[in-house]
């Protein structure tokens, strides 16, 4: 089958299939007499595996490891489990970071009167430089907990 058919059947774009081939994640496709890539059903199966791993957030290098383990019939399931558990840990950290971001933005939005006055706690909160030493006088940090208390009353 041609690359378009392989893309449709696997759910991986033709551009990504070419990229995966270029970086060695998948084997170089066979070629027809006219030079077009020719994919077998097994190639589509591998592409579906890759697509599912990408959907679960695995990096290219992790997918390469997973493919090696998948192909190795003498693998230890503990190796596969370790990769999966590491991915779960990374996802939980990202979730916590996203929750912190949402909480911060929610506090900033809650502290804003949303009126015609020019002062804006949201902009003041964004103005605070990250990585600035504590006690720096360059920017005045917004105390979100005090803003929440003040605007809640």
C-alpha cells in the first residue's frame, strides 16, 4: 500500500511516517518499481503502536525503547512497566504544574475588579519576574492569598 493508505489506516500522517522513517523509528519502507514507498500491513501495525504511544505522551526515545521491548520476545515485563510508571510520574508532575497555573490565573482574575480603573492585579502579577531573588525591589510581588481574602469579602 502507498503512504497515503498507510497514513489513513494507521492514523499517522504521511509527513510523520516519513519523519519516523528518517530518524530510524520505523524501518525504511520497501519501494515499488517506480520508486514509491510500499507499506505492508505489519508496517501499519507498528505505526498504530507508535500513534498509541504518542497519544499516551511517550517521547520518541521512549517509543523507540518500547518498540525494542515489543519486538523482543525475551523481554522482561518489569522493563516495560518501569517505562510506563516513569511516564505516569511525568504526567502527574505536569498535571500538578497545570493545576498550579490554573490556580494562579484564577486568583489573578478573582483579584481584578474588571472595571474602568486602570490598575490591574492581573498585569501586576504577570509583571513579577520569575527567578528574581526574594526581597528584590525591582518588582513588587503580588500576594495572591491576601488578594483572595480581600476580594472575597
